[in-house]
């Protein structure tokens, strides 16, 4: 009985060890770039595809995004883009070329899956960065074709993805914030792109947050009264109450 119990403990420890290996980060980043309103700032682009000429000022916060290039192991993270107020709709795009389990299987053992439904303002493209126009489409900053030929059935592929969020409206008096999250954790719902290794099944996931608006100049959110207005309203309510009491007396 003791031997059987010890064997069970040993098997559990072995399974736990295997799980920990699978749970470790397995992504290696070859190329990445951010496009804001048609510009690909040098600080937000690593010269992806070898032919890009980054232009424009930096508009992103990549401090939480691991840009470690191959053959290193990447810990993924968040790209945060800040948009100033504009009378015209704005657009933000992210391009990334990851290789899953690159050290063992190289760049051509991946496939991609699209989950959920993309809202009308969000478009994507998944393709082989070596043989397609995906990077040129991304540089254009326009709507992408919502195509994915790099499915599991192909079992052959170098996968890269691009996502564009357009019609981003930031009104006067506000700044806008948009976040792209690349994670090893599957999202609970919503639209996402999953890139996986055919052999191991290891995966990473891209999700795009909603545009967040923050008031500038100390103002409150839209529809929230200023403190002075709120105080004046309380004063008028108090005066009306006193007058009402006097009429009844």
C-alpha cells in the first residue's frame, strides 16, 4: 500500500513538472511594429520585414511589452497607444511576427485561429510574412481583409498577424488610450487571435482593448457635473426647501 501511495505521489509530481514546462513562455519575437494614423515611429518599430522606414514621433508606451528578439524567449506584454484629441477619426495598428517553440521547431511549425467576432471598427490579417503583403497592408494603416490562410490544416506555416482599430474618436478635452495585449493566457471571451505550434499545441493570444477616454485639464468625465455646479445645485435646492416651509407656515 505504501509503495502504491508513493508511486501515486511520484506520478503527480511528474505531471506537475510537465505542466510547469508547458505553462512557461514559449514565444519568440522576430518582428513587431506599431502604426498610428499612418505613421510607424522609429521607437515603436524594430524595422520589421527589413524594408520599413519608420517615421513620425513615438506614440506608444512599450515599457510593458517584451521586445526581446529571437532566439530569446519572450514574456509578451502590453502595447499602450495614447491618442490626442482630433476632429477626425483615428486608427492604430499592431503588427507582430512570433514563432512558437522557435528553439526546437523554427519558424514554420505554427498555425492561427480567430476567436469571437470582431467589431466593425476592428480588422485583421494573418499571413506568412515572407510571402505575403501583410506588412505593406499594415503600413497602409487601412482596414485589413479579415483573412487567415494559416490554419491548422496547412501545418506548414510561418505566422504573423496585423490588427487595425479604426474610427477611434477622441473629442476635444480628452485623450484616448488603446491597449493591445499579447498573453499566454486564453481570453474569457470577445475577439482574439490565437497562434499555436502544430507539434506542441503551445499558444499565445492577442486581444485588443476598447478605447478609453480621459479628461484633460482637470475636467470630469462627460456628463459628470463640475464641483462648483454641484454645490450651486445643492444651494438652490436648500433655498427652495426653506421657501416652501415658509409658505406652509
